[in-house]
């Protein structure tokens, strides 16, 4: 098909510009009926005089080029049109009379169909390569590596809070994490059910963000195009992945990116399902150990690649939030739902406890035998309850903290409140609780206790008779004194 270039074709690559469709129009202003990217064909039936306005409107609309058919209204292309097209940089092609416009339309249609088929073929091939990557042992990491090659740039996998889990060389992860932070993505957002707003044109530039993370986020900067998508099927993202390149992503590339997102989501959901099943198995194994069935417990654990440490074993107790951190380092189970237990060898206690990044209680070492594990779980729980801040609390160290260190804090507080209630509820101005403490601290010596309180010993004797009456107890009984002292200490520590 012989189309002769007349004007606007001197710029490099101008004839390689994509043509979206072919349109035929003899209107003086056909732009209201065009979308941009078309090759416009005309015979110039109404074309006379200066054509700079006509060409300017076509350029403003984004027309790919203008084809002028000669031999119908004009024997040659009007010089004014050639001059205006050259000045505006609009490609102008002369269409000979023997070339019908419909032939040009058919040819472009066939080329577009072939291009679309090629794009679909390439998209299917890329999806196949991504699927094969997903089946590799590296799983999600292999998909990210393959995706970077498919887009001709980089890719990264991020966790639920925006932390980078895996990234290919050249990944601009700092911009991605900053963008996620601006969208307030994190655990706190999980409670907000407000639908996300669509991103505005300004929101797609660096430093601008809508109130919430949209279904996907497109970021652009000098020489950089980035797409960020959430992973997971629920309202709360289970993670994110990002892809970036120096060029604009084509429709085929977007199809490949969406396919990668589906594979990554599927892999993450399957991983979470498998993890829930493994946690259920470990809890069942713990129940077998508590029943003294060590052999059966090891047999159940073996198919999932788990193992129990050799005895003597130490039980660690931590808040359930530490489960994810402890799982890679030790056999863990959450039988009660609010406390996670980990079984570790004696030499691993401190290293594993540091992973929890919170309070951890540790039992005494024990062998695998009936009754020993149950006692170790209780010891670890008591040690955890006694720890007020982050760090390790060993049960063996509680003995140096007195009898209260061995008691459950909540039970001790309840005991103290019940024992001292008659005194704390007494209406007199005399502080009977303070007087009782001074009396017990001075081991029943009236003069020393009265001097500590700053009262006469007869006043103290009266108060102690009142205490005995209210409590219904004999203060000369050593057992009663021990209980009262324990109650006073528990109340003070509470």
C-alpha cells in the first residue's frame, strides 16, 4: 500500500507512532467524534484557504496522522495543508486515487488484531512462567523474581505492616514503604471498614496520597513507574507486592502483574491454611505429651517435619502475640489461646526468649515423663505472670522473691482483698491496716510498733483488739500472722 509522506515526518520515530483506529471524515472539525490516536482520512471536500486551524485542532485531539486522498476533490494535496502540517508536526500522508480508504481501514484492523493476538499470546506465556515459578520450593520469592523479569524492571514482596520480605536488585522499596505509611496501612486500620477512595491524579505522584489504600496504587516519578497491590482476599491486606520500571506498563504488562497478584495471594492463603493445620497438630502433640505418650507425639509430629528437643527440656511461656516469632525457633503450641508455650533445650532458653520481644517465663528443666510436663507448664505460666516487663523470668529465681513470687498475682490480690476487707471498710479515722502492718513488722513488740506509728502503746493495743474483733482471728497465732502478712504484701504490690 503506497502512502507518500508529505509533511510532519522528519522527527525520528514519528512514523512508528501507534495507530489505534482509522476514521474517515469530511467535516471541517471532526475532533468531537475522535478519541485520539486515529489515522484520519479525508478527500478535502470542504478544504479551502488556510488550514492551520484545522491542523491545530487535530493535533490538540491527539490524532496520529492525516491521510489525504487525491484525485477526488483535489488533484494534489493543497499546499496550505502541507505547510500547516509541517509547521505543527502532524504526519501528513498522500493517498493515491487507486487506494480506497476502506482498504486502509481493513489493513489497520488486521494489524491491530494481530497485535492483540500477539499480546494475548505473550500474556499467556508469561502467566505460564509465573505459574511454574509459584510451584518451585521458593514459592512467593520465585514469583517475585520471575515477575521482575517479565516487566523488565524490579519487584518486591512486602509483609502485612509494609516490611520488605523479598526484593529483586534495584527495587525502590523505600518509596513503596513510604507510600504505604502515608496510606496508614497497618493493624490499626483493620478495624476501619470505610471503603477506600479512588486515587486522584495528584495522589499518583510522589508525596500525595488519598485517605486510604485503593485496590491498587500507581506511583510515578522521574524515570520511574511503580504499581503496588495488596494481597489477600479479605478486607485487611495480608501483604503487598510492588513492581517498578523506567517505562510505562503496557496492557499486557498489567495483565501479567494481575496474574502475579493472584498467584501470590493464593500462595499466601494456602500457606496460612497449612500453618493453621500445623498449629493444630502441635497442640495435639502437646496433649499427647501431657498424657505421657512421648512416642506417639514424636510419630505425629514427624510427617510435618517437626521435632521435639531432647530432654532435659525447658518450657517457655509468652503472650500469644509472640507465636509468629517463636515458631521458627522452637516447638510451639497455644493450648489455651492466650499463652504460647515453647519447648526448648536447656542451652537455647535465652536465645529463643529474645525472639519473643516481650515477657517470657521459663520453667525448670524437666524430663519427658508423665506429670513432669504439666508441672513445667505451670512453672512457666507462674514465671510469666510474675514478669512485669520484657525479658526472661526463670521460675527458679522466684524463690528469692519470697512466697508471693510463687503465687498467681490475680489469686494473691483476690486473697488480700478478701482477708483485709473488714479493715479497709472500717469507718473509724484510725488506719487499722497501717497499724496492723507496723505491729507485724515489729514482730508484735508494742513499744517499737507504737513508736513507728507515732502513737501511745495503749492506743495501738486498742487498735489491735479492734483488728482481732473485725477479722475474727487471734493475732497471737503464728499462722494467722503469716496469712495477714501475706495479704498485706499482696495488697502493697498490687
